[in-house]
C-alpha cells in the first residue's frame, strides 16, 4: 500500500472515532509523518494529500468538524510552502 493510502486510512479511522482531544493532534502527526516520508517531492505530495482529503471530506461538507480541521491544517502547510 502506498504512503498516501496509508495516511488516508489513518485519517478515516480518526474521523470515525468519537470526539477526543487526541484525535486532531494524532491526525496532524500522521500527516506530518506522510510528508516527511515524501520529502523528495514535498509540494506534489502535499497537493496529492490536499486533493485526497477534499474528496474524502466532500460527503461531510460542513457537518464533520474533523475534516474541516484537517483540511485547514493541510492548507496552512501548503500556504507556508512546506
């Protein structure tokens, strides 16, 4: 399984968990781990991750705060040029 799929599987799992103070930090750690592993192509990897998260979040538009927070985290990384 490729790293993007593994990252998205972890994010889906976190999204299904009940509200918890650890859920978002764990998701951010997983995203950061994916991006470190993809260090050879950081911009492309970040773009692919952004698209994958947007696709995953689409059915929950405005109703699942987890996906909103994760999208904002990835967008902030992208805007910083990470």
